[in-house]
């Protein structure tokens, strides 16, 4: 059975592109969310194998905050996706990550 993935992205066109790519790679998209709150609710309900999370989400909760809640409540891994690669954003994500690829740490 292919891995199940929850996609969290507030930009519709980007979310649809990620969904299509994930499906093309043979994985199952079990749901998608536009906000951090929705992501936490869906992760709790659907229990995906993995969450692909945009760092900068519209609404009250950032992707980093949502990822922390998902990790704490559901225990599922989260991979951050972002167009914001500035040092502050990467540093905030790194401080809250359980694991980051070593190349992601360059410049932190």
C-alpha cells in the first residue's frame, strides 16, 4: 500500500500541483488543508504517514506551529515546503524540527 500524505498549502494552484506530483510518484493524497488549524484537525482524523507543510500559511497558525502540534498530538512526520528560504524562517523551522537533511542546515 502506498504511503498516505496530507498536503498543507494555502495557495490553491500550488496545492493542486503538489497533489498531482505526489500522485504521479505513486503516493496516496488522503487530504489537503488551507490553514494550520485545518491541518491539525485533518492529521488527527486521517492519521497520514507523512505531512507536506507550507511554512507560511494564511490565518492564525503558521505551518511551523501546526507541525509542532501534529508532531506532539499525532506523532507524524512533517516535511516543510516553502518559498521563504531566508535565514530567520529556516532557523525557526530548524529549531522545531526533529530531523533536517544536513544540506538544509548549511547557513543556519
